[in-house]
């Protein structure tokens, strides 16, 4: 399990220089960083479907705990935990419901999925993994028109879309508000879709995130500047009326967090 998390982290840092900078900034402030969760994206087909990923994660002790639906974005998701090690970072995996996408999106994605099926038949599934060809800039632009999620996934493959710092485990920065202030002071751009802070103490979870890094990406035919991955921050509270900390996710907040990779966002 630790090797899996390490591999996902190293791969994520190659696309997310801001995460490294923020990680180092916190470390300089005397913090030891604990991850709340890691998020991945996939398509709802065959060897890479959410249920196949669930089977893969089971070998590391991860079990699906809760299911989530995002109607507008056409997504279904599970959050996974290690029941024997509740301090292990949770893993949040969502899948795009391809049959709900326009035919042109399905056509491109079905081709990529066929390549993934073949790669996994030969080498097995492992994460992180880029199981298909580099798409063209035109394909990216077409996918983007219909689904930012599909465009991101087709471009980057099966890898961490974000890591999330557990604010509860920080010792110097006492709240999510304090984390956000420090980030803004250091000129990091925060995702303001749905407000800088998503959620509240009433729903027992507050989240914020940076905007995904802008990277010059070499598509098969030409380069485009696009958004890669982002860094998220989560502060958890007790379930109202109990002394038990909430371990799940809030769909309305996650819906806005997805927009951290929106190209158009400033
Ligand atoms: Ni997240």
C-alpha cells in the first residue's frame, strides 16, 4: 500500500509543481503532512471501470465505503478506506458514465478504452498507468466542449488527479481559513467555484483547492497549455450531535472541486 501511494505521489509531482512547492512551504513551517485522500478518474468500461479499480485496490486492503453520484457531470464515485488502518489516506475514484455522453465523445473514448483493454490484458492493471496513446489537440478540444472530465482523463490517463492535505493533522496552521490565507499570501491561485471554501462545519467537512497547474502539453500533433493536477485541503469535523469525526465526502462540495481543472477558470 505504501508503495502504491508513493508511486502515485511521485507521478503526481511531475505534473503538479505547485504541490511540491506547497508541500515544501508547509514543511518549512514545521508541518508534517498527512494525506486525507487521493483522487483518480476513469471511464465506466471493462478493465478500467470503477469496479475493476475497486478489485485492484482490494489487494492493498482498500474497500469501497460509500457511493456518490454527480448528475450534471455524469459521474459515479466510490470512496475507499483501509478498514484495518483508518489513518491510511482514503482513495476517491470516480468514473464517467460514457453512455450519457454525445456520440463523438464516446467514439474517441471507446478507442482509448480498447487500447487500455489490450494493455491490461498483456501487463495487468497497475496505478499510475497511461494505458493509451497520446491524443491529438483536436480530440482534446472536442472532448473539452462536452466534458472537461473526459478531456482531462483522455489526456493524462489513470493517475492521481489530486492529493489532499489533512488540515486536522497540521500543527501550526489551525484551520482551513489559515491554510488559504497562507496560500494566497504566497500567490497560489485557489479554486473559487462555489466559494473559496466548499462545505461547512454543519456538513462536517470543509475543503479548498488550488487551481490545477497550467502545463504546456505535447499532444500528438501540437502543443497546448492546459490544466493538469491540483492540491486540495480538507478539514473534518464531528458529525453534528456526536463525538465521531465524519470520514465521508459531500457531493455538492466535490462537484465544485472537480472544476479545479477547468481550463477557462482564471
Ligand atoms: Ni478531493
